[in-house]
């Protein structure tokens, strides 16, 4: 008979660790949960990419108006003033295209053709 303080050794068996209760504990496998969380995260990121960034701004207005450049005006300021709901970068590109501009500075009093977002009808 062996003393009760020694663990029983069986030939060919793997060594088992015991907790204070004397039972063998194994970590539970949570692979299905990990896969489900990974798939959900991918769907959320994809959804945000498709629906969140899919509408960068409205189209550039097709109507134009002739305006005079005021001191301190820039192409971005003009785009924000005359087509506030449109994509500002596209409006600036359209202003450059309509007026044959490059990166030269705007001069006060210079006439420019700009896209406008309103019809210019009578309003009170």
C-alpha cells in the first residue's frame, strides 16, 4: 500500500495536473464563439465602409453663375458658398475647368464662372 500523499503513477499515461479539489480541469474550447465574433466584426466594418463612406456629397451642380472674386476669397470658399451640399473638391475642380485656372492666386475683382446649387429664381 502506498501513502496517501503521493500521486499514483501509471505507465504511459500523461501527467495530469489537479486543482485543490483533486479534479482535472481543462480549458473549455471557445472556437465557435471566436469565429462568430470575428465574422460579426468583419460584417460591421464592411457595412460601415459601404453605407458610411458611400455618399461623400452631392453631385456638382450643372447650373452656373458669374461671380466677382472678393478680397480673401479662395476656390474652396467659393465652392462652399455657392454649392454647399456638393463635394467641395469636385466643385473646386469644376471651377478650375470652367475658368481655365491653374494654381495661380485669385485676384479681387476677377470674374469667375462657378456652379451654383440654386435656380436663381425670385425669392422674398
